[in-house]
C-alpha cells in the first residue's frame, strides 16, 4: 500500500465541509492546506470564494463552518479569522495514525502510483571519451539518476539511457597526442585510471597546439584566428587531426584499432566512476553507432515539405513554423550531417525501440535553444512526438575561481573530488572519534563524502548556477547530506540503547504533542507530497528540502529535555520511541531516493 496520509487526512476533514457546501448549493471544492502565517493553526480554508454564492461576508461563512469541522474526530478546535477557517488538529489522534503509517506504509517512503502506466526514458551523462568526468558531469549524472529514481517512486516505468560521445574531432585530438607523445603508455604501465590517462593526452594536445599557434603568430603580421588556423593546412596538428577523422570515417584499420583501445580505456574508467557514484543505466548507446541516423528522415521530410532547399543547396527548416526566427540547416549541400541531423534520427529510433510516453534529456542550459529547435522539428516530422520530449535544463557548477575548462586541465575530476571529500571526512572523523576503528572511519567517510556531494548538487533547483563549496558539502551542520545522515544515526543509536524496553507498553500518544513532537509529525506528513512534487516537476531539490526539514525537526525533538525517550514515563517512552522509529524509517526512505546512505552510526 502507498498512502499519502496527509492528503488522506485533509480529504477526510474536507468531506463534511463539502457536504455542507452541496447542501447550500455551492461548489464542493474545499481545499484545506497549511496556513501561510505561523501560529494560525494547522490547516486553513479560505472562505472568500463563497461570498458571492452565500451573499455573506467570508468571516460569517467561516464562522458557520466551525461546528461542521469540529465534529470531525481529528479536529480539536477551529476559529474564524479574516475570512479564513483555521483548524487545529488533535495531534494525539493524528500522531498515532501518522506513526503507524510511517512504520508500515510505503507511501511514507515517498512511493505512489501517480505515474503508474507511464513509460519514461531519461537520457543523462553522455560523456566524451577523451577525458575523465568532472564536477559538471557529477551534477548531470546525479540529477539524471535521481530524477529517474523519483519517477520510479511515483510509479513510472523508467528506462535510463546513456549516449556516449565516442567519435569526432575532439576524440581524434587525444589520439593524435597519444601517437606523438604516448610512447606506448597504458593504464597498467602507468598505474593510472584509463579515462584519466586519455584525458592527459587531450590536455597535452591543447598545450602542443597552443605552442604551435604561438610560433605561427610570430611569423606573420596578420595571423588567422586560432580556430581558423586549426582548420587550415598551415597547422600541422590541425591537419593531422582532420586527416585522422577522415581515416576513422573511412574505417582505416590502424586508426580504428587505436580508437577502440583508447575508448575502451575511457569507458572502463567511466564504469568505475558510475559504480562509485551509485549511478546506473539500463541502455548504453554510442554516437559512433548513431551519427549516421537522421539523413533518411530529413530526405523524407524534404519530400513532404517539412524542409526546403536553400540557395546554397543545404536542406533547411523554416523556424517560423515553431514560432522562432530564421532557418536551421539539417543537411549540408554535400549531403553530410550537421549536429541536429543525428539527434533527429536518434530520437525517432529511440521512440520506435522503446515506445515511451515521455523522454527527458538531462543537458546543461547552454543547449536550451538546440532542444527547442530539435523538439519543434521532431513535432513537425512526427505528430506522435509532440509533447513527449522534454529538456531538463540545468545550470553550471562553478568553482570559487571561475568556470572549468577541460582542454586547459582546470577541471575538478569527479574521481579526485570524491577522493578529496572522502579524505576530508575521514580526517574529521579521526579528530571527532579518535578511538574509532580506522576501517569504520573509512567506510563512513565514503558514505558522508558521496552523500554530501549528492545532496549539495541536488539541493539547488536544476536551472540554478552555483559555486561548489567542498567544505560546506560535508559539514555536519546546515542543509547538508551529512546533517541528515547524522539525524538518522542519532535515531538509530537511541533505538539501540532503548532495546525492547517499550515492548508491550501502551503508548501515551499525548506525549508526542509538544511543539517539537508536532513539528516532527508535520514534517513526516509533508514529506510524501514533496517527494511526489519532486518527481512530477523533475525537481529533486524538493526532496532534499523535505529530508532536511524532517532531520531538523527530529534534531530539535531529540535535543529537547522534555522530549526524552529513555528515562521517560513508560507510556511516554513508548509513544516517543515509536515516533523516533517512524521518523527514522521515513528519513532513510527519502535519503535512499536521493542515493544517500542512511548511516547507523557516525
């Protein structure tokens, strides 16, 4: 069973209100919600909308409804204020229901059937096989994986897809550098992770090209721009790289062998990074297998009038058809593809293979216009795809000293970052718990590091660009993954110490109606709705917020002397222990959806 208890309770309380509205020939649409002003109750109903129907002031309507709602067994009291009906719940009764639900129902863990029957494809990561993944990839990987998990929690069938960019001029740059400077190096001979080794040659190429370009500029008064120079025959490195790409496309045996070897190194490295990060895929595609797709689709569209031939001979799409200005080339005059050509073909092939209801591309916001155009063209080519393609656009992750640049080697490698965070967490653990077993410290440090990284990258809404703060990401205080893990660990420790001391004791549910206890219950009741909204809105930041709010409410409860569990009167002990168990289960559930380990000890 997957029940959203808060929705169930509010609907139950609203039923007599709606019955009363029907009796008075008003629309039965009572919507109870938490008030926006603190101290005005637990639920509120705005009565202003009914003023015209009843020809009465909203305040009088609210007053008329007081006996209606107070007859409900879960409502303790109600009052009319400024046209609002404000309700206070009987938290002893609500608390009992909430705790029992939290301990037994999957709905308390954020599960629902909201998207049952929907098949969704989520494409994310899509790294290039010329360098290791970096902090920017971390955001993409974690965002795509977590959105997939949240959609599954909401009942959808999700297919996780990775399209690896394993061909093109940028890949050839690493290959050329390896031919010139590699001296037969391998991951085994160097002791380096394969993707890191390949990435070093990508950086090496850029440095060599910059040297070459600098020397060229010294020999001419009017030098070409750097990109123009690279694409001219004056550049030895540029010419060699272009020739390698042509040889690859012509299936040159030696070039293909080197390409397969270096790509194999890179993909093996990627697999290790994904495994450590807890990221997985159901289907893996490679651009080398898809880059020729789309040409036939474009020619078919040309015959149907979707595209037309421009004066230069290229096939183009009139962007006015989708509310934009200008034209978009979809096939060059010589019949070769442009970037959007293969994306058109790949999207259609994906639909024909998977028959999805929705496909989500997790790609940075620098590609916003590309996807706007891509989806528009696909909708013109295939009516069935309209409304089924979405771009989950996200902002960049920057460092305190600015943006990262792969070619210049100024990126933060994902593996190095995870190592750095783990080492920092381990150092803090040794200082905080000097007698703890080193192996236990290392294990917890890894969980804290990965949890901190994921929580930090997810707590910002996808469109947000932000600066990554290493120290803050693993801090035990504030809105962090470690703070939530610590709350779970404290609950676990308390329950271990309690043992079965409350077994067979009848809970006194009034003992959890303090301000701190009610705050925990309220956070528990809100959590499933936040998780569901996070899935529907593709916004994991709502789920991180829900986890933090529950952890924060629990910490306040745990630290308050009047909310003690161990040493309390038996009935109070039993009720509070059950509250701790329920909050702990729910916190572990939402952390699991975020890919974060719920630690038993810190």
